[in-house]
C-alpha cells in the first residue's frame, strides 16, 4: 500500500507539472521583470552593491536568503541566455528567459510538494468516523488534500501566470507547521527563520511562534494535584509553576540566530546592513503599493492620511499624496480613494 501511495503522489506531481509547463507562454506581469532584474543584480554586481543598485526601478527589496536564492538561479541562467543577466537589458524577455524563469518556479514547487506530503503524514491514524474527505484519516484523503493544495488555482494564477515564488515560501511555512505537529519545535523554528529570511512579510506570525515555543518548549509546566471539579481546577491553575530550561532556551536561540547571522552577516561586514533594512522596510516611499492595503495596511493608510493632512500640513508634497509606491499613489477623499 505504501508503494502505491508513493506512486500515486508522484503521478499527481507530474500531472500538475505538465499543466504548469503548458502555462509557460502565457501572460506574465511586471514581477517577471522584477525577478529577471534580481537575477542580473546578484550575478553582475558584488555583494556590497546588491541593495544599493538602482539601474532599474525594480530594486532588490527581499531579505538576503532570497537574494542568495536568485544568485543560485543566476548561476544556471547563464547557460540559457546570458543576456538576461545584463543589468541594462531592461524588460528583456526572450523565449529562453521566459522558459528558464518559468521552470525555476516549477522546480521550486518541489518544496511545496514535499511539505504537503509531510503535513498529511502528521495526521493521526484513526479511522473511527467520517467518510472520504470527512474521514479522520485515510490514504485517499491524503491524496485528495495533495491534489487540492498542490493544484491550487490561486497558486497557478499567481506563480505560474502572473509570476512569483509563493510555492517555495508556503512550502517552508508548511514544513514548519508539520514539524510542530510532529513534536519537533527546534526544527519548526529553523524552517520559520529560513522562511523569514526569504520573505519578511511572514513576520506577522512571529509573535505566535515566540509564544508557542516559549510555552511548549522552553518553559516546563509543573502541575499541582490532579483536579476533578471546576473549583479544584481554578486552584490548580492559579498555583501552576513553570521551570525555565536554560539549555533549551540557548539551543532555540542558536537555531534562530544562526540563519539570521548567515543571512545578514556578510552585509553587516560590508557595512550595508542599513541599506538592506531600508530596502526591506521602505518607510520613506510608503509601505503600501496602489490597492494592496487590506487589514493592518488599511489602518496604516488611515494613519498616513491623518498625519499628512493634519500634522505635516506645512509640507505640500506630503499632504498631496499618501502612499508613495512604484505602482501608484492614492488620493483619498471622504468617501473613496482612487489611483493616480
């Protein structure tokens, strides 16, 4: 049964990959040129110039691990079409360039495929209730989840048409979650830190990891007597004691800090850390682009409006616009906002 399971999983992978290959000649967005330019930057320039180059408006603004990922891809890209690696060759999109960049996304989806498989294998083997997709566990449910997730229409659209690398990022995130489910908190922390050094947008879940790892791994809970009533539970809860395991704290700190040191260390050595942080968090130009402003970003935009309209009224250039991104600028009124 296990061999049949493995065979079925790879059939799913190859089938979805074939569909992705059919999407190679389809439309691609400006993100395609963004990543082509990053290939050129990391291949053509020394490390200390990666985060200061402005040959193109699509400057490198991802954390260093993603920059190294682009550098690795560039070492292969030279065999497809060296012209794509020329800094001044803006908006270059030969067939070889398109084919190569599309294939890098497809290849990087191996991480997502492996992560989905590992996540489904963390489910407890319990067949006591439910049927098919509502079963607590079954091999056919695992295959169904693999198909639904790996063949996700949103990822196909964003990664394999629009052009991005979300598959590998979501894969790292799933690996971290699967490690938690498997009872390996240090491994979970490692995958998450690598993910954070690939794309810092995932920093919003950092508080969850911090609290969970401290509560479940660093601090050992010492309960009092067993409780049988609500009153006894309340007394026991209030008298809980926690023991700090310093060895675990140091091990976790080493796991978290080592990837960060490897990622940012060279830029610290070259005195470029300020430029890296400035690119990753571009407060000067506005953190939001055009219509990308859900949830917290909507509050950020609102605060930006209040400050520019009522606090920095002496500066006409600031009060006339809100988000100063490359994609567009918002002009807000009392009822709506539009892109200029």
